[in-house]
């Protein structure tokens, strides 16, 4: 009887051990596969806290809480796993008029400079030294004579391709420590999701590693959807050390 109980305990313990080992191995494999995706996100992992700004709008009632746009929430959800793995201590903020952009805090601002007030502040601060400009009518990204505008299907209702911008500016604070501002947005909400996703894309990281010497850059991405999978292609990439 004792031998039977001992055998059962050994088998059960072995099963639990192999189960936990399997979970651990899967975790290590997942982290290993995503190591390259974190190349640009690592800029925010410098010991500074991270403030994540979403575009917010007033609710239907005076007592309603501010509401974030659905596409921006989806974009942020896609980045959470990477931020948590690194790990980065972050807090969510809205883009209200009274928020002071703390010079000692990293910022990730999701949403266009037309809608997100923090994106607008950061964009306006650096836009004079950028090769990329935003025009309103029609809302488009312009580089020299090239104009990137949301592309629609023949019925002019369904978006078939959108364009987004990723701006990363890393500077030194008063203590000589690195502080980074990262802004990602699309011409439409669909493009915003793709712009945030592109930060982890192999093509963006390849350009970043090859060309960016100061970690600061601006990129234009084209976003399409195939079988509900969002794909991004880097159309333009400019390291900002050439424009400062």
C-alpha cells in the first residue's frame, strides 16, 4: 500500500514538474522570438517612468468619464505585452489641455496631432526640423512632392490602405539622462493601429539599426489589412541626426 502511494506521489510530482517546465520553456521561447521586436521599445526602458497618452473625448453626459477611441485602445493593447516583458513602469494619461509634459518622463503618445493634444505639442515642437509635414485638406502626410493620403475602395467608403507616422525623439535631460518622446498615429484610426504595430516590425527595426545613430527618427508607414491581419510597410525612414 505504501509503495503504491509512493509511486502515485512520484508520478503526480513528475507530471506537475514537467507541466511547469513546459510553461517555463514556452515563456522563454516567446520572449526569445520577441527579442528583436523590442529594439525600438527599449528606448523607453531607461529607468524613467513612461506616460502613455491616448486621445480622449468627453462622454455624452457632464458626469461621464472621458472616453478613448477604440482604435487607439486596440493599438495600445498590442503593445502591452512588450511593455510588460521589458518591464516598463507606465501610467495612462489623457491628452487634456492642462497636462504638463514632464521633461523628466518618457512619453508614448498614441493618436494624431489633429486630435491628441500631447501629440500636437510634441509634433509642433519638432516639426520645423522634420522632412515630413502634415497637411489638413486633404489630411495627408507630405514629403517634398510626395503626398500620402488614405486610400479607399471604389465605393469610397471602405479603407483599403492608410498611412501613419512614427516619430521618436530622444534627448538628454538636465542631469544628462536620456528621455524619449514617441508619437505614433495614422491619418485614420486604422492607420494609428498600424503605426503602433510598425514599431515592432522587422522592417522598421532593420531601418532603425542600420540608419539611426542618435535613436531619433521619423518614419512614414503604409498600412493594409489582409484577412483581418494588419500589415505595415515602411515607406520612408529618416534618422533625425541629419535634420537637427
